[in-house]
């Protein structure tokens, strides 16, 4: 099975200091790399208010880790984060399918745009909107109440 792209977002205990948060992020990244993952990006979003209390915490330090790995890595990484001190909550999302779909849609749109240009059709939403107004008889008049 080929590698997939995952976003691992985890919330760290807000009572930890900045160096401790960095160390925990490095540890989680090490867990992933030990399982054969390639780290693409690590973002520290900082301390943010939570939508609801999680283990009696109202705030948490958010860290995003984007990795390219095999599906087996996710299970082991989540198991290790579940028992790690300092990790309050986490979620792992597979994003490669969404990226592929977006790339496919983008390529499809560019092909359609090329076909329109070749036929001499140019998208001009302003012209279409003006044409609709003139058909209705309200040539930019404001609504008076």
C-alpha cells in the first residue's frame, strides 16, 4: 500500500512551558518517523481557547503535524499520544484524497477554460448580470422604501 498524507492535530496542556511544548511536539514527530513517516510540516498554532472544557482545561496549545506515511502508522501514533503526558486531545485526518479531488477539479476547470477560450467564449459575469438587469427593467436603480 502506498503512503498517504495525514494531518495530525493535537492539543497540549496549556500549563506546560514553551520549551516543554516544543519537546512534546518533537517527541510526537519522532514517534511518527520511527514508524516510517516523512514529516512534511510542523506548525505550532499557539494557545487558544477550547470550544468546551477538555479534562478541566479551557485552553490548549495547538500543534499541527503533516506527515506522509502508511496507514499502520496512524494506529501506533494515536496509541502513543493517548498515553503521553501533556497531550489533552488529538485528531488524525487523511487529506490526500481531498487533495487529489481538488487537483482533478482544478485540471478539469482549466481544460474547460481552454475550450471556452478556443471557441472565443469569455466568462464575464458583470456583462451577464447587466443583461439580466436590463431584461427586468431595473437599470441599477436603488430600492426606495
